[in-house]
């Protein structure tokens, strides 16, 4: 099944990422299964990135514009050679979901941990990362 995913940080006016098309298994019947699938796919993409930076690094104009739009200009290389544990990453993402560090919406409806969940072809999922604010003085 094909869906679209958006990621947004609370307090930001513009989207952090535009809608991106994703393919998810048809048997995705809970938010937890969806999150686990997305974490695994993103981790595989992360592991596929190059570890070493190019000898003469440069950014194209398009890469600079994309970075300025998302708020982070970077070369996109990995600094850590150690592979990340897939199950630990999934458990961390699920714990953050249960703790309310990010919200998941299907269309305009919020999905709660363990709550009812149904995906249709072409649905738009929005992940909203809630930013914890803390100062140096309490």
C-alpha cells in the first residue's frame, strides 16, 4: 500500500519535509507496526550511506537550497562507522511514541498508542515532533 508521510516540528510554520511517498505492508494494522516498519526502512537507508566524506567535499546549489529549506545544511555523510541496532532503534521509537514525544496523525485524526488504526491507499500520515524546552536555570 502506498501512503504519504510528512514530518513537522511543533512551533515551525513550514513543513520540515514535504510529503514523501512510502510503501508499507498491507497488514499494517497498528501504529506500532507502522512505526517499526518506518524505523527499519530508515535505518537501512542510514546504513547504506557512505561512511567516508569525499576528498574534496562540495555542495551543489540544489543541495544548499534544500538544506536552507529544511534548516540544516550538511554533506549527508555518516560519522559513526558502527552499525546501529535495529531492534533497539524500534524499541526507542515505540517508547517515544508511548511517552508522547511525537504525535502521529492519519489525515486529521490523531492516532494514540494501542488505539484504533486503519490505513487506506493514499493516506497522508503526519509525524509531529514535540520539542521539549528547558533553560539553563530552573
